[in-house]
C-alpha cells in the first residue's frame, strides 16, 4: 500500500509519521521549498497530547511547551476572572495526558525531527491536478510528473484545491471577524501580571486569547474582533501596533500593555467551511482543515487534525481493505469534528456579545457555573479532552457512534 499525501502542514506531517509507525509506505508532496515557522501559539489539549504520545513526539516537544495551571475567563474592563477551570496537574490526573501550550514551529520541528531525513518528503512540488484511474488515484505535479498510489490524501489545508476540485465546490464562509496575533517577551508579560495560565478576555464585540509558548519565553496573544475590511486568510499579513491598540481602545491596561510590548502583530480574516456530507471520493480522502476547517474559539484545529492522522493510519492497518478503511475513518471522525465545528461557531457569539444586558446575563452564567462545577471540569471539556484516537480507531461500528456523541 502506498499513500500519496498532498500538503505538509500539521495534518500531512502527522499522517506521514503515523503511516510510518504502522509500516505503511507514503510520499508527501509539499509546494513550499522549506518548512518555515509560520503561525505562533498552538494549544494542545489532552486529546491531542495523547495522540502525539502515540506518534512518539511528545517527549521531543515537551521541553519547549508550557503547562498552564488553569484557564481563566476574564472581564475585558475590570480584569476580574468570571470563571476559572482547572488544567495543569488536574488535567493530567483526570485525563492521563497534559494540557500544553506550544509554538507551532516547535510542534512541526518535533514532528520533522522524529521523521528525520526521508526522501519520501518532497519539497517544492506543486500539485496542479488530481484524479483516479481504476483503483489508482494520482496527483499531477507542475513539471508533468504523475505521482500515483493506492490512496490520495488531501492535507492541503483550509484552502484545499483538492476539496474544491473533487468534492463540493463552495466559497468559504467569512465569519465577519479577523484575528490579530502577536508575541510578547515573557519579561514584559510578567510585569503586566500575566501568570502561566490560559486566558480568554471577553469584551463587547471582541475577545483575546492569551498563553505562554516557547518554553515560557514568549506570551502569545490572539485578539479577535470585527474585520477591518482585509479579508485575506494569510497568517503572514502584517498589521501595526497602532491599529491593534485602536481595536482594543478602552480595554484593561494589562491588555493594552501586552499589545504595546509586542512586535508589530500579524492579522488574518477568519473563514469557516461548511461540513461536507462525504470526505471520501473513490480512493481520495480529506484530512485536517481540508475536511473540517474550524474557527479558533475552542483551540481544536491542530488537535482534530492530529486525531485524524492517527485514526486514518490505524484504520488502514485494521480494516480488511482500503475502501472499508476510508469508510470507517470517515464514520469515526466526522461526527466528532462536526460537533467541534458547531461548538466553535457558537462560541463566537458567546465571546463577542455587544448588548449590555446580554453580557451581564452571560457573565452571571459563568459565575454560576463556577459554583456548580467547583474545581471540576465543564462537561464539554470532559468530552473533548477524554477522547482517545487509538481507542476510537479500534472500536466496532456500533461503538464509534457512542464514542463520538457521548
């Protein structure tokens, strides 16, 4: 069996490593000339770190991560925590794996270091067309070469050309929001009062997610609010500190100090994709953002991609044939990712309310939840964090639905 992977992001590289761990052959086609440290912070909940452990890279990544003690929902104006939920040792004890924060570049480096020198990863290769002859899917690259395999995996991300070409062509759905992303030195962040916790500050029409990365050397912040008219999805579009400060006019001095202490931030527009009815077309299959691009409010984009990679590789080993493997991969994963997508869409409204009475009611609900859960986890977090990709991949058909929806 040979798997052709198109795209070398988190999903594609994790799949390459998962396939190798299962003794399966692959070739990965990446159009970039080299892997660059694009992006910034990434949150790895226990469902993700559990899968990274299966892949053998958690030990490589761990020294460059931060383990937050808790997650705080904070009022934008007063800086008062409305709800605090446990992470740190509590998450490790409850779910058997840690909740970690990392720089995306460190995650990719850990995967690449584990893979090592591998001629099956081909750089500067742009796929211009895909198709299938009989049971053999293929990818045509720019110089005319045809790369053929038994399975073709579209890991080409949120702007997936393969999804557009072979599945349901549809324009991306603009969320109406954009994100500002910056990195602030830890020394500055500590002076402002930011501890090694995870934060979401909620204000009228806007929010800001904050956590330490790079082993605690940097504080990563992502401010999300109404679009300034720039609708690019690029992670590398440059913004200005002045513009970001204008977006957060009137916010607590901790937030404004964080922006001022950062290098000029990047910005990008937030798009969503509708859930497809089918991720499989012949022997071509979608994975990661090409299958289920998500708004970032539940910090599950990378986590769900990593889960996809492990489940797909394991089903290719456990299923009686390729077609059954692809069918059951979709069955196992789709119900879960649909649910996470919907929760992320709903969170945008929850975090970005503008009506004063609605905000007051929301804040009261958060405060009441603190009373009801005490030091425990909200039910939705338990469902999200407890997921075991290996357990899911190994279940019978009847059990998959129970695992996805419980």
